[in-house]
């Protein structure tokens, strides 16, 4: 989502960012349906076709597998329905909030207006009445809009709570989230994800290239290498603070502190508007692989993350991003080699 919602604007958040999660759940549900159908056919066919202790043991294990699949199927279906209902609710809230925000903002200047006369004479009674009528009308519009926005904020919180309840009850069976702590975080009920991963991609077939040399080029070319925008730096230096923009489809912009070594650059989240919580890290390092070539390794350790972003990371979204980064790095290294 582009920003966290507030009472002043309870419709904030780009619901299109949940499309990937919807797609992943839909794909998972299709695979679960197919797998369950296959196992049920096996269960039906095995009776009478095989006898003995081995068959009995197999049937017991098969029944366990069918039960597990049915559990996953039910949990996935319930989670998918909850996500779609949430998107529908928030889109409705956003439309209504936009209307009230417009009314509120149009009324505000009249409430703050300072009247100046061009003469020292007091204004006539008619002018005073006109001013009061305009003020009273603006005050009524402003008060009504704020009250309606408060109601929409309550509606948004309820939608959040309903989604969280489903994730806690059903989503925990299909995701790696720590659902026991779902409501205990300062950033809100959606920011409960925890994940870690490590990817490695070869970046050069030049056996003479050292990890230190590769990292020097990495530090000098963030704008060419990263598949999203880096604000506040054209090169990476130890101790600087930069802003990542569009790093993910959900809460993808935030501030990070940079720390470096001869073969690594680490981002530590320092702002509260990013999809990963403050203190979460990702390290980009260069290392020699078993084949003797230089690899770019990405190690992530995240907590208090947007739940949907965490699910996306766990389901391959991060791998796609960093694979693109590695390809960009290969292109930059080729350019440097050609100089």
C-alpha cells in the first residue's frame, strides 16, 4: 500500500497491491483442488485392488494426507475470500472518504478567513449576517465531514480487524506468519510478518574478478543496478541514510541506513513507513562460489513486516526482484570490462 490510513484519510492504501497475493492464493487453491481430487480417486480405487498390512498402512497415511489437504484447501479458500472482501470494503470506504475530504477541505478556508475592511467604518448588519451565514454553513459542512470521516475510520478498522481475525484463524495454516502476536505490534494489526531468505546469483564468468572489485562497482552504480529508485545517494557510503522508492508493491518506500564492508552493503530500516519494520535488514554481498565465479548474495532478515509483503516475499516475489538486480549487475560489469 502507498501509505497507512489515518482518521483524516481512512481510504489510503492501494488495493491493487494485493493483486499478487490474490493471484498466489488462487493458484494455490487450484493446485490443492487438483491434488485432493487425485488422492480421493486413489483412495476410491485402492479398495479391493490391494490387500494386506502394507495396504492398511498406506490407507492410514493417505487419509492423513487427504485431511491435511482439506485443511489447507479450506484455509486457503477462507483467506482468499477475506482478502477479496477486504479490498471491496476498502475501495468503498476510499470512495466515500474522498467525497468527505473534498467537503472538509473546501470548508476549511472559510473557517480560517480573516475579514479586512477598506474603511474604518464597522461593517453593516447585512454584511455581518452574510459573513455569519457563510461561516455557519462552512462550520456545519466541516463538522459533518469530519464526523463522517471518523465513522469511515471506524469502518476501516473493523475491516482490518475482520481480515486479521481470518488470517489468525485460517491464514496461519497456509502462511509462515506468527499469528499469536498478530495484535501486539505498534505499527498496526497488518504489520505482523516475519521472514528471512538468502539468494545467490552468478554475476560474472571472469575468474580474475575478485569479490572486492565487484563490490566496488556495486557501490558505485546503485542507480543502474537496483530495480527500483534510490533517493539520497548516487553511490553507497558507510553511515549514510537513503530512501528506497518502489521497492515492493506494498509499502514499498522507506528510509534505510547504509553500512558497508569491502564485500557488502547492508540496509537497515530506520523509518516506520516501509513494508519491513525498523531494524529489519537486507545485505548484498559478493562472494566466490564453488565454481570459482563471483556471486551476488542477498540475505534478508525482516520483522514487523506488512503481512502481505511477507507472504509475497516467501512466495518468490523477492527472488524475482533480486534476480533482476543480478542481471543489471552483470550488465554493469560487462560495461566496465569493455572500457
